[in-house]
């Protein structure tokens, strides 16, 4: 517990759980669409698989998402209310999601995807900033552990809405919109008034100390770069896991690949909770991040050397679990190092670039390396980036 913090500043467990579920609702909003439903929609519109059209839709969407997250973070900073923007974003993105399912041309689809990304980030940007307004430093590790449930919820939702016995094909987008509301609205309803005054105002002790200002800026930069480096690896594996496994075993089934991915996400949840809680109890917020970045690099090294399927899967499981824990804990601990609460939404929008830029950078890295040098060269590069992330984090003071 920081020296500015009292027991009354701590949040009850139910609030942290509702927050994690709401972030999970955010994942449900985009994971099923971007991984399954959008490719299927493009296939329907174009009369077959069209990788170039899918790439255009996701690229333009990522640009809009990056800008909108920063813009609505700033708007929520200045308006003094996060919840109103979360609600407006929830309503408008849900309507657009249904319209995407009814798009009649590729142009219309791409325009709707861009508008949807704008409204989605009207919801997502202020949502994470609200966590910074409410959750004290002594609970940020626990919150980060709980956030590991978000990607798992997104993956499960993708499976549910494509299961024909559960949702008819024409109602998939509507089902996603309903699920998003189910997970986000409880926080909106029951989370009112949980902001903490001590977390809402600038830290005047730091503002008057230029040495502390420099240390704070250095910590922010190291945290940003470390996540960016790990996210490049994570984005690469997310997109090319099946292709890599089929380079080892040509008839490797896509369902087995999806199952491995799901198992990694599920196993990560309790481990993230344990490590997050440990970091709170021992006041060591950065140590688990360093360990996870190291294990991510080790897992990628195993993958680069793997010549048979068991060793390949082992390497991926080590990497996948470590990277999943890293990303969950990093999200909440980044809130700790931001120096200016009055610009929290804007700064988290800049932080969100670590999620969107890798999706733009990663395909070019893959196209540059894999055709000439194979997946091993790509994984060695990714492993080096993960180890560099660990080194960057290891230089951050524990009290940053």
C-alpha cells in the first residue's frame, strides 16, 4: 500500500470482478468479429476467400481504433465522466455490429468496420481509464490477474456464436452485441461512485521534483516499449500459429490448433491471479513482468529449435502462457506509472498503440523472414524482442 493510500481506498472484490468481466465484454466485442465473423462475411460477399480484402478491412480499422482510443481518452479526461462515454460507445458499437452483418458490398463493409472501431474505442478507451480512477496501487496486481479472463471470454464467445445449434447464422452479430451488454452493464450500474479522490488528482510531490519526473517518464517509456515488443510476438503467433504447425505436420487440424490456443488462455487465468496477488502482497509490481518476458523468450527459443510436434507444442505453451500473463498484469501495472491522472485517458490511448501497431508491423516482418529463412528465424527474432523487453523492465525501480 502506497504512503498516500488508506484502507478505505481499497475496492471490494466484487468491484474488481465486475471490472474484469466488463473488460472481458470489450474482448467479446471484437475477438469473434475480427477472428471469425469478418472473414466469413468477406467470403460471403466476395464469393470466396479474399485475403487482400480482409487485410484492407483490418488495416483501416486498426488505424481508426488507434486514433479513436486516444481521442476518446482525452474527451473522457476533460468531461469528468467516463461512464457516459462507455454507455454511448456500447450502444453505438452494438448497432453498428448488427449493421455489419447486413452489409451488401465490400465498400459498405469496410466503412461500417471503420465506424464500428470508432464507436468501440469510445467505449474501450474510457473503460480502462476508469480503472485508474478507482483501483489503488495495492490492488493493481490483483486486477491484472483478473484481466486474464478477458481474452478467454473473447475466444469462448467466438466459439459460441459460430455454433449453429446455439445461434442461427443470421443472428450471430446480434448475439455478440447482447453478450457485450451482459458483461459491461453490471459495472455501469453498480460501479457508480467508486472513484477514489487520491487517484484522480496530480501527484504534487512528483510534479515538484525534476528527478522524480525523469524517473517517471523513463518508467512509462520502458513499460510502453516492453509491451510493444512482446505484443509483436503475440500478434505473430496469433496469426500464423496454424501455418507454422502445418510446416511441421502438414495435415495438422485447425481444430487442434484452436484447442491448444484455448487451453493456453484458460491455464493463464489462475496463474495470472496468483502472480498478480503475489505482486500486491510483496509490493513487487515489476518482478512478475520480468519473469514472464523471460519465459516468453525461452518458449520462442524452443519453438525456433523444434523439429518435431511435441517440442513445438511445448515451446508454444510456455510462450503462450507467459505472454498471456504478461499482457494481463502489464495492463494494470501501466496505470501505476502514469504520472498525470488528469491525462490518464489520453495516455492510455497512447498505451493502446502497443496493441494496434504490432498488427500492422507483424505481417511485414513475417513476409521479410519466413519465405527466405523459415519460421525459425522469425521465432529467434521474436525471442530476442521478448528478452529485450525483460531487460527494459528490469531497469525500472520497484517504487516507480
